[in-house]
C-alpha cells in the first residue's frame, strides 16, 4: 500500500514538474511575442510620426502666415475689424439668448 502511494506521489510530482516546465515555456513564448509586437508597434508609430512631422510643420507655417495676414488686415482696417468682432459677438449673444429661452424637453421615465 505504501509503495502504491509513493508511486502515485512520484507520478503526481512528475506531472507537476512537467506542467511547471510547460508554463515556463509558454511564459517565454508570450514574452517573446509581446516584445516583438512592442517593437513592431513602436516602429509603426515612429514611421507615422516621421510622415506626419513635415505636414504638421507645413500646417503650422500656413497658420502663422494666415494669422499674420489677418493681423495685418486688422491693422490696416481697424474700423472694419472692430465692426466684424462686435457683429460676431452680437450674433453669438443673440443665439445664446434664443437658445436659452427654448423649452427643455421633459425627461421620459422608463416606467411611463
């Protein structure tokens, strides 16, 4: 009986050791795949950044040029710029006033 129990324990110990080795092997595989995926995503992100950088610089330069042109036009025509800003503010105020006075829909409850 004792020999049979020892055989079972030895068999279970071997199975546990085999499972531990398999888990270790799987962890190494997952780690390697994770590292590979990381470097692949990192490379793609680097390429996307390198492709987007010139376009972003171009866009910033165009925005600066447009801003300078708008500022120059405002300096040349201060009355027109002031009138346009006051008109835009008045339209925004009027839109806000009209929207605030509109009735809010009543909430519908699920039990009704």
